C-alpha cells in the first residue's frame, strides 16, 4: 500500500505537521494490516516562474485525486 500526500510548499503549517508524523502513520498501518506501507509526497510548487508543464502536472493530479485543500492524503491500495 502507498500513502500519498499532496502538499503545498514549505509555508503550509498543516503540511509541516504532517511531514513530521508520516513515519508514525505508516508504521501504525504496517502494524495493523501486516502489510508494508510506502509514503509518497507530491508538493505543488507554483510560482510565477513555474514551467507550464509543472502547472499542468499539478492541475492533473489535483483533479484526479480531488484535492481541495492542503495537505491531502490519498490511500493507494491493490484495488486502486
């Protein structure tokens, strides 16, 4: 299983808090489900100097996973 975090750049206090706790959350899952767990993070970097391709990738991920606020955690399992 993969826990994917979609976050804002470094200025997001809830994102910072989640970064500190993600190892604990993954460990709890592994103990409970007896299945390995990986953590993937995608940070939505957007500046006026961002490449168009980066903006398009951000938009596509936000739409695919229903990102409405940061941070967003998505659980990807075998059924995904």
